[in-house]
C-alpha cells in the first residue's frame, strides 16, 4: 500500500451531516479542513425522517437537552436559507407543525403527562379532542381520542440536507479523503491526525471525531477518551402519496402505540416517511419482517388509508446513542481531539447548532455557553464521583 501524506488544520473523521456541518463551518472560518469518510453524505441521515421535534420528543430529565434542541430549531430557517444561498440546494425545510395523538386511554394518559411537562417548560402545545384532531387531519382514524397540536415542531429532508452540506463543503474548499480513518495518530499525548484505510496519512493540528455510531471504536484513541456511544437501530419506511390522494397529511402525525413510537412525516414532494423502531442490536442494519410489520400495523391504526399507498423503500440506520441521550461536543481529554457525536434521536435537529459551536471550539479553543453542558467531561470518572 502506498503511503501518501497531506496536512490540514482540521481533520474531521466522519462525513455524515454532523461531520459535514462541522467541516463547512470550520472552512468558513478560514481553517484548512479535511474530511475522512468512504462515502461522505451517507450515514444515518440517509435513513432519518428529519423531524425537528424538540417539543414532541421531550422526555423527563432532559430539560438541559431541550435548551440545546430549541436553540438549534430556532437557527434552522436562517441555516436552511444560508445553505440554499451557498449551494442552490433546497433542504426541504417545512414549517408544517406536528400533531401527537392518542388511540386509547393509556396513550391519552401518556400524552397528558407530556402536555403537563411541556407546559411546565413553557412550550407551545395545545390539547385537542379527537374531533378537533380529525378536523386538522381528516385521514386520522375515527378512534383517535385526543392529541397535542405543536405548531413549532417542523421538518427538513435529511437526504437533501446531506447533499447540500456536501456541496457547501466542496465550495468552501474542504478536502475529501474517501476512506475510513483506521487509526488516530497520537504524538506526545496529542492527537495529530489519522492513518486512513487506503494508506494515506493526514496530519492535522486538530481532529474532530464525528463518526456517528462508530465513534466509540476508533483505534488509537485512549480508552479513557473514547466516547461512550453505541448504535441504536431504527427501521424506517418510505411510501408515496399519488397525486390523487393528496393532501394525505398536512403535518407530521405521531403517536405512542402500545409503548412504541410511530410517526408519519409527509413531504411536499409526495414522500411519506414512516418510522421508527428502536433496537439495541449492535451494528445490525437488517430490515426485518417484524420491524416493517410493527411500523405498518401502528401507522395503519393511526391512519388506515396508508394501506392504499405504494411502499417504495425500507431501510435501517444506526442512531449514535449516548448514556444520557445528549450529544458530546467540543474538546476531549486528549489535547487536539474534539468530539461531535452521540446526537442519538436529534442529529438532524442539532445540525445547525453543532456546526456553530464546533467552529467556535476549533477557532478559539472554548465552547460557547449553550454547548458547555455537553462536553465529554460529564462522563469522566472524576466528574461522576463529584456529581
Ligand atoms: N427522532 C426520531 C428517531 O430517532 O426515530
């Protein structure tokens, strides 16, 4: 294998949307930036539905994460416009809102709890009875018992987002190495680049580990520094709404059916995305009959008319899960190595804020206030002992 070498200010390991937005923003700040990924623009974003669901995916104990999610949601309109201006790509940002509904008494109790939490957090969410839900979305099942109208949870098309970020990086002069990073280079206790699977060596002053669910297993990263990230499988379906059936749904519709989350995300181009399973099965990305069956069964209970629609795609992706469901951002315990990973269910939503805070960390060495609670320090043994 031939050994070639190049040098950059920043090497980003991983070319999914988080790696790409970091590279784009770093290049905009004048840093010579490279990305290592065999297939940049790929990864979990090619599977994700693209809900910007800060309010409807709120969970107890995640109020700090909520702050970051809302911050990123607020950045989306300007971020989408800037990407469109820079590349000519429309990322499908659609301010359509979301309706979270309940099918039985248990689901309704769950939604009532969520509504109380949302209200305590000062979030916009309105309780509707079943008839009001169906007035908004006439395709809903007659059995829908009530729901939450959340006008602030929107959507973007993650595939178009990934394509736009790739184009933006290319235009900003980011260098792409189309190979896996095999090993982090560490010289005198400092990250100095990486050796790639094709034999190329990249020297860099700073390295960003943004490899999604693979971030926890890069060779060369000391054990104490490896981010505690694991893969959480999500199976997702894509259907098509023929023009004769349009408008099928006008906003994202979601529910918890017998404890499982199901959501239907309608795009303006007629695509209807139905997701998602949540499975802890390592790096398995098999689409299973059981996964497809459960998604269709639950989606059919919500919106019976989906059985008429062509099923165009089934696919599984891996969310990068972290121990507290929040991302790891900024400097790690190894000088020269930054983290931008562990975004779990919120990778698409957190893309704008991640790019901004990582660029700040790479240029100034410090994270802005909004990202400070999300450093890897919170998982270090010393910090946990004193927490
Ligand atoms: N945020 C949606 C999902 O992870 O399935």
